[in-house]
């Protein structure tokens, strides 16, 4: 299967790309750094500017979206929280809009969310049918999933 992956250098993305390739899948990556862009294997995108290389989608059967500002690497200042929110919302929206414009969109679009969607519920059990929680991360997750 031909797959396009964002966040391919991250905690989940790097081992996922390695495993997918080991299983025989053709993996292309969307990267923000031109130095990491290898012809045919990686394509540039810039969610902050709303830019994506349209050739990245050529022949792709599935998109796996894992990109987003790392929430664990620094203090949660207002500026950082804004980057966390915007990195998720803009990236997801850019991919969804790009896919929507394709004459033959990929069959699969997987976008990783976060358990922060459920908020702090103490010992309560939650699952995919549970409503969004309250709080900062829950609000970011709701906006992210709506993108």
C-alpha cells in the first residue's frame, strides 16, 4: 500500500514508518525541513503557511497524520499552547482540504488524536463513545477533531 505519513520523525511516527516499510508498504513522508526532503520519498509541507506539495498525494492509498507540537517538551506558556493547538488544527485542516480536492482521494485517512479529549475524569472509564471532557487539552482536541 502507498502511504503518506506526517510526523514521521516523532515518537510514534519514526517506528511506525520503519514497521510499515518492513511490511512492504511504500511510505512517503511529509516534512517541514527541506534538508529532510528526499526526492520521491519525502515532500515538503508547511501547515503554518497552508502549503503542501500537491504531488505528495499522487497514487497514495492512505494518509496517516501524526504531526503536532510535542506537548511534553517545555512549559505551557500561552505562546506554546497556541503552537500546540495550531499545529494540530492547521495540519489536519490542510490535509483534509488537500484530500478533498483530489479526483481520486486516498481510501484511508487516519489522524491521531489524544486522550486529552476526555479531560480529567478521575477513575471514570471512557471509550470512543464518551463525550468530550472539559479543560484546555479537551478543548484543543475538540477543535483538532473538528478540523
